[in-house]
């Protein structure tokens, strides 16, 4: 089939697949949603099969496979670094093994689809070019400044570029071992948060502290006149000893990044089970502050160099929603685009787009306006899930009852939304499972747990009964797009929940459950055009309460966001949710 490109992020955290047809996104999915292992790293075999199925594409029809890693990139820099630093043998061996897997991908693809006559051409796309492509080619901008910031990928941690039409022109780069992403990860580990991807916890904790450690952390980061930065490798181990990493068919694990010199600078590290104190809060606030200084130093240099007012941002650090929310106030950019899978999963999409536009020189005809690119399950599958998880259940005109559970179908959408809004206004916690799943780490109204934002105590209820997570972490507000200026000081739409903005002081007492301790909220604007059912639910809640906002958190319990209806039912049944809305079906716990 003409113009069919499969993008893959493989043997790296957040393995994923994305399918383009004639330059337009058809489907995109992280492997973790299917194998239920968070941030899974390996070859995304199931995700690749799922996106091809969603597009009705046979493997033999795939013309190009784009992989978002290029082991041959920046070879000179790698050789010079190895000669100077002489990293440990174990770290070098792990890297070589990972690179060997990437080089073997064409053969692996043929083995994956042995009877399909798969002949697709495989392209290795450098990691940060894939990031840049995922940002610019999904944006509505004809011309934009583009920036990536992350830990590392293909020996780089940050790249700036200009996007014009269908071309990306690279401007500068920051090479290993200097990295704002690794700085953030190292201090996250120092604060006792050791799981892969825990940086967002420290970002939430930062709002409770004062940046008293900023002078110390400034000793680690130096800012150059050209907008680039350097991090002192003496405070880390990745440059001298290497870091143990597991990227193969498992949850990624990253060994300690910080060296003893960091403890000399900052004091005793926090143990994983140690109570969080003021010192830890202040260290989190200081980390966020030094990151923002370096980030805006780089951002403003890019703006001065390009004189452009539109910005496209990608990389793992593009999920630092607190910094993102300050871009308008701290720079001369007036438009910002960050797509919903800005991290490593998004490089699967970016690699495919890079091949289509940059290598094949094909024009742009796509803007990512929503995140709903994952699997959808039809009415028959929803009914089968109910039968499988609720023994004895059969659909009937009357509600089905078993113990505390009541199941009924509400086919009229207006009635379903009014009834669910009333339950939310009454303090009930609702699992909301609709349509296609979201692409990226945020639940944006199709795989969400919802609650009344007016109830300050609902945060503790959610944490104790369902989420079982740290109490300092905030919950996000989803608001009708047309009401955002009434509640937020910045009235700029964000359908992807990647920016934190101040909530208007007059509105903070109305929505305490989604107002963070510093008076901000991580915004999701909901459009009637892009998600009519979720919009209708929030509108019904507004009609009943005069508040056009719902508390929205991901539909999961310390696991990847639920994918199938069976997983949604399992999560509902084992947690303290009051109601599950599964398509048109309502499963409710009645009071005992």
C-alpha cells in the first residue's frame, strides 16, 4: 500500500509503534498497554501488530519501517569520549549489546512476520531527530523553533532546530555527558525515588519547598553564551564508570547516577522508606529551579537566534509541565506545541514522520489535535467483558443485580452524562472508559478516573481507596475549552495536559481538589469537536454545579493505564471506585 510507514521505538524505555498512511497518523500505541509492564523496553512486537490491525494493513504492505535509534550516529564523539574517559567494561558491553539488537531489526522484522512477504525498507533515525519530527510535524505551525531536552539518546541530550514546511534544519546540540535530564534523574534518585520515570513525583513535591539548595546545584550546571549548558561530570557516574541499564524485554532499570561528590554537596541522601521532610522538599524545589534556569537559558537563546514566536518541544523533559507553563511568561514565544507522547514513546511516531517528510520529501497534511490513537473495543467486546468478569450477568431491560453490584445500560448519551454528572456531584468516584485509548502517558478522558473537584477531601479518598500513591502528588483539572479563561490565568488551550498554569485566585476555593499547594493546576482543555462525550459529561456537571471542571486522573492502580474492558473491570472490582461507565454500560456499587 502506497505511503505506509511503521514507526518503532525499540530496545529503549517506553517501546512503542505508530502507523502512518500518506503522512497521516492512523494508530499509535505503547507496548506497556498490552504487556502491562510500565515503561517496558524491548521490541514492541504486540504494539506493532496492533497498529497494523487498526489500519487494516498487512505486514507485506508496509513500505518503510522507521526505527528511532541510529547506533552509527555521532561515532567520532563516542570514540573521543571513550579514549578520554575509558568507561567501565560492563557499561560498554551493555551498550554494544543494545546496538547489536538494533542492527538486527531488519532480520527480526522478517522473523516476526515470516509468511507475509515483508520487504519493508528499514531506516535508522537518530533519536533526537525523531523527537524533533514528532513535535514539528504534528504541530499546526508552518514555521517554528524546535527544541529537544531529555536524558540521552544516540549520545545527545538536547538539540535545537528550525522547522519550515516539510524540512527540519538542525542548529546546535548538547552531547554526552552533559544532560539536564540526567541531572533531574540523579537528584530524583538522591531523594529516594528510584523507579524509572519517577521524576514527575519530584516535580510535584517541589511546590512544597523553597529552593534553598539552588546555590549548591548551580555548581553542577554552567550556562554557555551560546545557549547551551554543561553539567559537571564529577557529580555523576555515567561519564566515568558508566551506568547499569536494562533495556531488553523488561521494565527498564537504571543504576545509581550520582557520585559521592553529590552527597558531599547536598548531604545525606533520602532512603526510599524515609519520611519526607522539609530538607527533601527544599531540595526538590531547588532542582526544579536550576532546571528552569538552564531550560529558559536554552529556550531564550533559541528564540533570539531564530526570531520565531512558535515553539515545538519534545523529549522526556518536555513533560516538565511546571516549566512548560512558564514559557509565555519567561520567553518571547507566543505559541507552543507539545504533542501528547513527547517522551521516548513519541519517537516511534517521529521516526516515521522524519522518513515521510525529510527523507521522502513528502508534504505535510496532518495536525495532532487529540490523543485518541490507541485501541477501541466494540459493543460486543464490552458485553463479553461484563459476562466474563461478572458471573451470571446477562443483559436485560431491567438492571442486573448481584450483591452490591448493579449493572444497567444507558444508550441515550444525554441521559448517561446527566446521570454520571449527578453521581460525581454527589461525591462518587467514577471510572470512565470510552472510545479509543490515549497516546502518551496522560489519561485525557477516555481511560480516566473522575471525581468532583469541589471536594477537598476527595484527594485523600482517591489516594487511599484507589490510587495508593504519595499524598503530595496533585490531581489534574479537565475543563471545557471555552471556559478555560474563566478559571486559569493563561487562556491557552492544552488538550494534552502538559502545562501547569496558575488558577485564578477567585476560583481556587471552588476547585480545591485540583488546585496544587502553589495555586496551580495541570490543565487539560476539552473540546466538543475532539471528544464530544467527555465534553458533554463536563457540560452536564457544569449545568448541575456551575463548575465546568472535573478532577481527572489515570484509570489504573500502580500499573499502566487500562487498555481492555476486562482490565477496566478488574481495576474497578479490586479498588474502591463507586461506578464504572464502560461505553453505554454502567456498573455501580450500591451502599451496603
